[in-house]
């Protein structure tokens, strides 16, 4: 039986090793999830909501401990880890307060005496999640699924097994039925093979496009519902009338939060050529002021990347971009010494076919691209296979609103950074994925709709 290793990316030290689950353990967990579903779906929604509220209480009671676990295992600055746990608790509260309304029966006037439809849970949902927001990713999907009466099997990223196991423990501690939310310690191919199992009814995947394609193929072949969130190359569009001081600070947050390891990070900074020089100077000055170091220090703005592997992938993308003639505004790169640290890069005059433009970059690299007019900004923004998020910065809000109709993205923010919010649907278009998470729409993704007529 193999092992899953947890390594502290800030020091390179081994956190621990964990046995990969055997076929017998997997079978037992699927059976437990099925058994829990048969009981959990019968619970009145108000009772399920009470249990979800209890999850929020556990998260807040243990916030410091859980945040330190995140930081130890994937390197996120502790202040961001604390915020992640708080966001998970808020989401629990949001769905516990709204699930009953979201799932209320709907009546429609037809030729029948009474007609309408009701929502019922699909069953056991397999979730395959990434490491960059280890608690948020797992709960962003899991909380609305549970509130709807489903049960969950979580296959988390292999570099965050401690977070994955603790997530399962939290639901047990909150009093949810045994088997309602469980963690599987398995590799990717094993997780994909589970989609065909009779005990699995649907799958939620967040991760790379290539892995998402395999999940979609397996789910389609077995006629099972799936949701995909496959990353982004979000444009951060700065029009000539924007408040540059404000925008430059926001751009640093949008690009470098979580060390740039976010699907909805501002991967491409698109700036009107008339203000590009001023913006670049302000932005670069703000980047230089970032405190980079020990992620357990509350003053740290940016810690290491999640792993040396992730750091080396990013380094390769930057090196190929430099070979294609990009200009270095601020030189970064692999930091000598222990840990998977990568210092911020700021680039401009970049070939449109360079990797930092055409590929998703998961790390602290900021490419600045200029445009001549609004039409060119829209063309550049849409010149990617991704379509997750985008932001537009302008004092003229109506102009920015008009532009949103032409931007190919599932989430657009004007005069603020892109962020997920349980009160709004979350998801993308094009190769950024299929389906939505969060809000009522995301909750209904894993509900069956049963239409009825009474004559």
C-alpha cells in the first residue's frame, strides 16, 4: 500500500505520511455514504440546516488551529488562512438560512387541478478538489450539496491530506450522520475510476483542464451529472479614467493573493496605453512593498508556492516567455534557500503567444499588456480559451457596464477584484468549465427536479 506525503512548502520538512486507502476501505466508505444518504435525505430541511449551522460553529471555534493547518500544509499566509475559514463559516450560515427557500416546491398553472415540481437530492456526490484553497474548495461545493440532502465523498489534492482528513472530522464533530461527508485518500486515476461505480451519483471537479476532460468523459460515459471548474486567465482591464492609485493597489491583491495561486486571480493586466507607464510604476512600487517570507507571520503578504513542483512549472513558463523577448520590469524567480519560494515577476512587451499569456499561470507573475481603445481591450480580454472571471476599472461605471456584455466570462466585477460569493453563482464559460456553484443555482445543480400533476 502506498503513502501520501504532506510537506511544509515553507521549510521542505515532512509533515506526515498517510496510507492510501485500500479497495476495501473505499468500498466501506461508499457504502457508508449510501447508508447515510438514505437517512439524511429524509431529514426535514430545517434539521439539515441546523446541522450545517453547527459546522459553522465548529469552524469558528477552531479557526486558529485550522488556519495554521492550512498554512503548514500549503503555505498560504496565516492571515489569508484565517479569512478562508471565516468564509467557509459564512457560507455555512448562508445556506443554513436560505436552503428551505431555495428548495421550496414551485407551482405552475396548467390544465391540471394542481401542478408543479419539487427538488430532491441526487445521492452520493464525489468531489475531486485542488489544494489552493483546501477548506474553501471542499466546502464551497459540499455545504449546498449537504443542505440539499446529498452526501459527499471528498478526494482532495494529494499534497493536502491533513486538511482533507480534518474536513471530514469537522462534519462528524458538528453532529452530521456518520458517512455524510467523508474523505478518500486515493490518487487521481483511482478517483476517476470511482465515477463508474453504482454507489456514486454525480461528480464535482475543480482543477486542470486536462484532468477535467477525463472526469467529464467518465461521467458522460456513465450518464452521471458533473460540474467542472477548470481555471482561468482573468483579464484585469484598466481604462484611462481609472483611479490609478486605487487600481495599482487592487491589482497587487488581485494578482498576488495566495501567492498568485487562484483560479480567479488577475492573470493578465490590460492597461490603456495612455496610462500604462504611470500604472506600471505604481503597480511595481506596490509589488516591491510586499512582505515575502514566513507564512505563519501575520505581517507576511506572500508565502511560498504550494510545492517545489508548482514552483518549477511556473519558472518554466516564465523562462519560455523571456526567451520570446518579454521585457522585465521587476525581476523575480526562484529564491535561494529552503522552501518553495518564488519572487514576483512583472513583465511587459510580451509576445501574444508567450506561455504567461496563453497558459494559466499559478503563481506571482504579472504580465502587463497595453491596448489602444475599448474594442482592442475586449479583443485581448477574450483572446484566451478560458472564461472564468474579469474585472473592469473605470470612473465611468456605465461605460464599464456596457463592456461587460462583450467580455466572455462567468464572473465580472467593476472597480473591485473578482471574488467568489455564496450569494451569487460561481463558474465560467468556454474551457473554464461547465455548471455553477454557490447561490440557489449552484445548489440546484445536484438536485433532481420532479414534475407532478394532480387531476
